[in-house]
C-alpha cells in the first residue's frame, strides 16, 4: 500500500509537480486557495488535462501524474482514494471523446481504470469498445 496520507497530500503533490506553477491555467486554479486538497487538486487535474489535450507536449509529465493517481488509487487512506476518484477521474468525462477514450484506455493505470469503470454507471456512460 501507498504511504500517502490525506493530511500531507498537498505537500506531496506540490513537491512532485513543481510544473504546476509554470502554467497560467493551473495558477489560476491555485489562486482559489490551495489549503485543502479539494481546492488544490483541480489545478493538478488541469495540468493533466493540458498534457492529454496536447497543449503541453510532455508525456513524461503526463505519465508522472498518472502514476501518482495510481499511487493514490491503491492508498489505504480512503480520503486519498476518494480525492483521486472525484478530482482526477471524474473530470475525464468532460473531455472530447477521442481524448477521453485514449486517456482512459491507453493511459490510465490498472487500479485507476477500475475506479473509472465503477463511475461509468453513475454518469450513465456505457463502457466503450477498446
């Protein structure tokens, strides 16, 4: 299991993703307040979205975020798992279909993908053919 803890998740994420300060779209999200994970993680999602949509052409950064999501998915702290599912997986549904499909079925790691599959009925989305 992952050593991640909800109480330290912002500090860990900031340490792992200093790139978040490089992009205006992310900094704008951070201005809303980064003192709680539910205020910080929309900025991290935005960083991933910029990678997935090609605005940032950085597969290493994309994979680093996806690996962090997977680490969150297997964490024994249920608040960290919930944070990942709500703030990092749910926004995938808002992506353009081709980007969504590629992100989910080519890039998501196994546990993150399983959580995403569990979300499909809630959003009334059938699982597409791979």
